[in-house]
């Protein structure tokens, strides 16, 4: 069964492909897919927020100071290139 082509489906698939492109361009695809964490320097982690984007608002942040994708201690007010806002 195929789904009808809707704007929501196109936007959703585009977002998934763009995210996969970020992982692939950084060489993170296989590592992140298998649940391995990347080093903070690879994710360009910084302990300060980038504008309003901060680790505490990311889907991968694990309170009080961890991340599902980046290894080591993570500040809730930090930021990295893998940031994905909670909806």
C-alpha cells in the first residue's frame, strides 16, 4: 500500500534525509545507528548554548548531565551540531 503524497509526508521525509546527511557527512551514521556515542569534539560540543538552542531542550539530552549521542559530561546549557529540539 502506498501513502498519498502530502506536504506533511514530503516535509517529514526531507527532515529525515537531511538529518541522515549530517550524520553521513561527519562519518557518524554507522556509529550513531548502533548506539555508539561520539566524542564531544566530533560533535563540536560547547558548554554554552547557541542562541536559544541548549542541550536541555534537545531530544537526546538525558538529565542531569548526559546525552544519548555524545560521550562524557554534558551541560544542560551546552550545545552541539547534533542538536534536535524537543517538540
